[in-house]
């Protein structure tokens, strides 16, 4: 597997975050979900424009991670709504970038583009 994408640019890179060197893809998603930590989530959230992560943020993040590890894939939007008891609109408003590019990224799930 090449480290270059189709345009010839790097598909992944290492960055120091929350005191660790961690591999990311070119869109800022963790390369390996197991590299995630709450400290990394907090840094990613701040980089996304969130001052802090509140109770509902953590509810969504923990649901996403648990579902991913139990099912080998990210949940569908309706499953997130059912699992968190929050409306889709509430969840989308919690995360800059919405569910796909906000919540999933902060939760350390794989890039949706790599999951096709």
C-alpha cells in the first residue's frame, strides 16, 4: 500500500498531539482508531472551533466509539439518534463539520472516505 494518494500527495502523516506522536490522514482523521484518547479528542475539538466538550458531546463521542468497536463500522445517523436520545439536528449543531467531519473525527473513527 502506497503512502501517496492519487494526486501524489501523502495519504498520512505523523503529528505530535496531546504529548504523543500519532498518525493522521491528509484530512485530519486518525489513521488508527486505537490511537485515540480523551486528551486527543479535546485537542481536535479545540482545533475544530469548540472551546470545550460538554456532556452531550461526550455522549455522542462515546456512543460512536462503542458502536464502532462493537460493529466494525460507524453507526448510521438514525442509530446515533436512537443511541443518544438526541435529535439529528441537536447532534449536527454540537459539532462543527457535523457528524461525518466533526463528531467522527473527534471520536477518532476512520475517515468516511476510507470506509467505502
